[in-house]
């Protein structure tokens, strides 16, 4: 067996009834520690849940949703077991694999839209208990604590704008579903243009479904200067410009399954602004302290300026084309 990447990993694996361990390999990502574990009973993912999602209610909610998705035919890693230890909460999921997102592939981009709509339809009601009252990851209340080092940068004004225009007005009117909450190419795998696997469900919660749609536009239908590497937080949070043809293709495919409401169309540019703030402010938790300010501010206003100067016309055109 390969050397464990965690001093207690061997004990954790021994506590799970998953068979004789043959191989252990670390898996990528920017948050939870996880491992690809091969046993004589098959291949599994073993992961240490982030502390903020390690409580029993969150685990129960996530596993109930995964079982519903699995029963509905979605390619998700069905949960096997969970274990609470002094050093954290661990879980075992069935292994499921696919290939990286083929950037710019028209068929794959359309598949993202229709897949996400089907995902939301299956999770549009009968919500399990466990995550009531959770704020979405980009809620202004969760981002405010990160503003102390940015008093004269315009970030506080941007956050106030999101709070006033989105959270105090639009957000409460948006259709709800259980959303994935972190829908990007690191968590979605493909095969022959179709979604073959969906991963990482810590941010599952009952929220506005169009919050996932804004993620899809940012991560699957936008242009970047460098290829996106989901295992590198700087690559994952680099500036982007939504691509009109890609966005139209994705949104049209979503609407073949479930039409967007007028309020959802109005909310999309605000959710993109909010998510961009979150990507940099909350994302700064994953870089060394000395690099946090430069991480947050590097080319930050390129996206804001696009939203201010071109965003309104861009989304009005998309709305007409997808009607």
C-alpha cells in the first residue's frame, strides 16, 4: 500500500468495512483532503469533511440527497459510511470517474445546461432536514469579515451593492431547489460529451437554483487567459469574460428542461458579481497570509468593469435569444 498522506489514515481505513486495502492515492482539490482507495472489494473515495460541514446534520442531509440522486440515475458517488473521530469526520463514497471538461466543446456545454436543469428538477421539493438556515457561500454576511484589509479598494462598495440589489430585493423571489453550490469543472467529469460524474457536495443546500446556473456560466461558458486548473486556487479564480455563444448554448439547453423566470434572468448578473466577490474574498483562505491582498485584488476589477459596462446588454441579448 502506498504511504498514507495523513498520520491517522491507516486507522481510519481500518475502521471502515471496505475490505483489504491494496492502494491509497491522494486526490486533488483545493479544500477537503481525500484519497482514492482501492480494496479487494472495489475502489472508493475516502475524504475528511471540512470542519464547517462535519456535523451530523450536514452529513445526514448530504447523504440523503446523494441517495436520491443515485436512485434517479444521476452519476454521483453513493455514500457508503461516515465516521466521527477526534481528528475529524471522515466518509467513504463509491468511486465514480470520468474525463476532464473539454473546454469550448459545444456538445459538452449544452449538456451542462440540461444536466443542471434535471438536477434541480429532481431536488425541487421534499427537502431533507439538516441544513436549514444555511447561507449560500457568497452571501454578503459570510464575505464581510474578509473586508478589513480592503478599506480603500472599492470591495466594500461592491459588497454593499450586491446586498442592496440582490439580497434585499431579488433573492427572496427566486425559485428554490437543493443546489450543488460549487458547480465547476473540478467537480464535474465527462465522457463523450455527457456528464459522467458529479463530485463534492459540501455546499448542497436549499437555495435559489439560478445560483448554480451562474456558476455554470462562469466556469463552463466563459473565456480565460489560461486553461482552468481546478486543483490550483489561483487558476480557478482567474478573471473571466462570459462568451455569448457558449452562454446562449448552455442557457437554451437548461430551458429545454426548465424555463427561467423573469426574476432569475434579472438575478443572473448580480449572482455572477456576488460569486466573483466570493471567489476572491473567501478564496483567500486558501493562500498564505502574506499573499491574501494581492490574491484578492489581482485583476479583480476587470470582471467588475465588464459587468458594469457590458453586462446589462449582454444578458438582455441572451434573454431575447433564449426566449
